[in-house]
């Protein structure tokens, strides 16, 4: 290792930024199962997907052989507004915990949208603009993706229609207003604007919504509106591809000082941040060049990895999207409204699901109150107010650092700090007032959704 003292923040130069996205699937011997057409139950083609996604994005979605995709110059120039993002050595946290572990976090909150989501939002908006489209539709849970996409669309002159999970729409009015500031229209989901929204409301009156519901509405709106396509902020292979810029920068910064991480931790909802962070490290693991302990952290209230089943399921509640083989709780699953953060999706990226199924990574779930305890502790020690989603990774990073203190092991821990929590103050308020609780679905509840999974051999 470089004996020079590691700085608090490791920055790459602009010319050290990645010039290509890394496609993790190209190094997987056992590929993820294909997306299936919901009508024919046969693998989706680029032509079929192009009716929903931009054509270039549809091609990226299904590509399993191309190792690297060049990042267009226009996107690289946009990235330079906030990238490279810093890799931070958490010296203060290490000292406070009294741990021999070395802790680093990749901070993705230093842009106006406040999260890592902008990395893929600008890419998807760019390809929509290049195709000559009028605009795009999407869903958003906690609001980070909707904010990022509205910012990207504003920059490129595209219309942006966002369906926001109803409980987040009500809990985070300022996040909604940022989207509107960038010109997006924002609708609480499920809504009466779409046929699928009306159906969901009829079946579940008063529902607080889910990402699965919002996806259904956004897809319906896209396919029924001329000149529009649907874009998604997580789960999809194309999104993990764009987010690989996180991991590529992280590895380059670590390599600069000869640092090899022992443990890599990321929060997991649909997989965008986790997949992006671990991409080059998992690539080395797949090629037999190095080994790492990789941990996915999800909420106990929406535990698709740790309590879901590995099966084909619909990607949305309205059952209009393709089917993906993934760890899923069932497309009808709606997390408790008490769950304050994002990470509300019923399934997990098919790529990450396959890697997890092969035993190449671990997964754990954590309770909400424990997550906010870690968030508050981190804010007081490191001076950054973290998003609830990121705080899942913080919780486990702290736990692993404490374990190193008990054993005396000097392990190097890297985790993803996906964004800031300044629009999550209602959740922080509930935590401080003692009004936050830990709702964990019962086995019986999960079994009811599992029994409704599509029967596909």
C-alpha cells in the first residue's frame, strides 16, 4: 500500500473519469434468465422492448456480451458538472467507533438531485432526445429518481411525466416541488389518470401505493402517448450499466493508493446503487482475479433478497410489463406506509439476483429504527445528513466495524453513500419523536403474495 497518508477525500482528475460503462453480465458464465413477453412467455427481443424503451436502451438491456459501452461525449461533459465524486475516508467515524477497521464511502450526493440517480437519468434522457422523442414517463419512490430525471430532461428540453408513490408524495412535498421546478409533472400513484391506476384503487381503496403500482401507470402512459417512452431508475440491466461509473471511479481511487477492500456494502432496493458500486469488483471476482465480501442491505419491511423467492414475476403490480426472474416478494406486495425510505420495490435486479443465487454475494435486512439510529450517528460524526436508503448501508458498515473492534481485525470497508436526506425530514422527525416503528411482514402475509406468482417452468 502507498505509505503516504490517505487524504480525507480522494478525488480523481477529470481525465481519470471512466470513458466507458462496464457491463457486468459479459463476465458472468451463468447469465441472468431472459425477460419474458407477458403475452407469449417467450424471451423479449430488442424490437419488442423498443415499443416501451428507447431503441438504444433496449439494445443495452439485452446485451450480455459487450464488456464496455463508450460513454457519449455529451454525457461525459454533463458528468463533469458533479463527477468524479469523492471517495471519503471516514476517519472521524473510525475514531469514534474505536475500530481498527478502515472505512471509506463513495459519496454520490454532491449534485443538485441529491443522489446517484443522475448518472443514469442523463443517459436515458440523452438516448430519448437522440431518438427524437417528445418526452418520457417514469415512476419514483422516495423521489430521488424523479428529481434526477426531471433535471436531466430539463437540461435536454424533454417533457417529463412522473408517477410518485403516494405515501412519498405526501411525506415529501419538497422533493415533489423540486421536480416541478425542473418542469416535470408529478402525480401521486395509484391515480385515476390511467386504467391500471383505477383498477388498483378499486381493488385496494386508500392504498399508499408502491413502486410496482407507479411503474404500471408510467408504462401505460408511455405506450398510449405518441412520441413518449418509459424510463426506469433501477432494477434494469441498462441502469446497472450506467451506474457502473460509481464502482469504476471507486476502484480507480482505491488503486491510486494501493488499497484493496475486504468488504463492500450497498443498500438494495431494485439494485441500481448496489450494482453500480460493486460492478468492477464483482467482475474481478467472476474472472478469478480477486475476492471480496459483498453485502447487500435491504429493509426488513421489504425484504426481497432475504425472504423472497427466486422465480419469474411481473415487474409491476398491473402485470403489463415483461416478466423477470428475480428474488421477489410478489408483484402485488405493497410495503407498509410506516416504511419511511425508498427501497420499496417488490423484486431485485435479475443480474444481482443471479449473482446472489450463485452465492457470490450476501444479503441482510435491517429494521427501520436501527437504520435511523445509524443515520443520526453518522450525521453527528461525519457531518453529512444521509438519505434513509444510504443509511441501510451505513448501519451494516458500522456493525462490521464494531465486529472488527471485537476481533482486532484491520479490515477495509467500503460502502455507498447514495445521497443526502434533506428531503426526508418528516421521517427524521418521526424517529426523533418516537413515532417510528418497525413493521415487518409476517410469513403468512408473504405467503399470500407468493402464492399468486405466475406459474412458469
